[in-house]
C-alpha cells in the first residue's frame, strides 16, 4: 500500500464550443456541452495509483459540502482507504478548480479554495489516522500543492514518523528545508532551481548541479527533476541519468507531476531499480500529456508508449 498525504482538490471541467463573441464584452461565449469532475490535487495521485493497480490510502481535508461528499464517494470507488480524509466544517470548503475548455483549448480557470494552514488539532487528527494504517504501507507520497495541509512542522513530523519506508515528495519551494530526510523528491525544473537557489537553466550540466545541491542539502537518496521537452534528470547520489522525453503530442500537462511521482514510487515499491523506475515514469508522463484534463496512465498504456 502507498499512502498519499496532501491537498485534495476537485478538478471540474466545463467542455463546450465557441462560435461567437459576447456583445457585452470582448470575450468568447462558450456553449456548454458537458460538465465533469475528477479527483485532483493530491487525490489525482490516488487516481494514478489506482490505474497502476496499486492500493492506496488518502489523507487530507475536505469541506462539509457536496464536493466533499463527492470526494469520499469517488475515493471509495477507487478502493482507496479514506479514513484519513477529514471533513471540516463550512469554514474550510472543499477546494475546486474549474476549467472551461472549448475546442480543446482552456479558455479560463477559476479556483475556489482555502489556503490557510491547517490547525494543529487537525494535524493531530491526521497523525492519529496515519497511525492506524502506516504499518502496512511500503511508501508514502507527500503531494504538496501549498494549500495548507502540508505545513513545515507537519512535514517534519511526518518524515520522522515514516522513517524506514519510502518517502516521496512532490515539493513546493517554500517548504524546502522541511523535506530533509525524505527518500526522494520529484520537482519540475522551476521548482528545483528555486529550492536550490539557482537559475532555472535547462542545460544538462546546470541541472546536474541543481540535483546535486538538493541531494546534499536535503539528505535524499534520489532527485528526479522533470524538464519539459528535455525529459527528466535522475541523480542517485553517484550518477546522473538524462532521460529524453517520451511525449509524442502535448495537449495538456495538468497533473503530469502526479503521474510521475505515482509511477516512480510504485516502481520502487515493487523492486525496480531507480533508473528503470524513472524511465517508466517518463513514459507515463508522455501518455498523460497526450490526453486532455487530469489524466492517468495504466501499465499497458505505459508499456505501449
């Protein structure tokens, strides 16, 4: 089992077509054809693990509202243990990102969210829920979207409690120091550069320097940096591996980082070596960026890519 801890978001997609400009303002008028929802944010990691036939447990916060109940229902449908999803009162509603898409192009996105740090008593409840399941877990993914669940003190408490297992982090630069002692991080180039205090130059030697800095600074085993059209760079403490992109067509990069950390961690759990795991994660990213919206990749799709 892999535990996922972080910021739960509902991804809402409004799909339609544009045939005219509004007479009220110079904006397109979208004729809505359908609306759908998907588990997003940290919960998208759970979706990706489910696509990989990997059991999971989700830990995070939702509101006492219809979207929050929807989250519990859909986690259950993915056979993900949701005992660690705490329902808060209406002062902290469920986070929702709504994207309006017409002719395969995103017109606008609007967010409804609460980003204040979670209260200490809420973190205590999350740690209590974690106590009930973490002994059966081989790994934990800290999916940090910067929305208030993973505060620095809470991250440090989690890393201390989870020692002895794989601790994978999809990081936010503002929490860099708190990740010390994790097993691995999977930042994109902009995040990695900010965490290392360096310029985000997408050149092999510069990315190697960033990876080495983070590896030493945070006492990590692995640093996997995603580099857009240049693929990925893996540093295992002794060797750098530059992996060319596997993307054939790029329609939407939404949630690609969730796919990368889910696949990389799942591969390590089943015993793959880090380079093989990174290559599979790279292929998985190539699959999901070729889809619209928050997407996942199955083992069969990854192997066929």
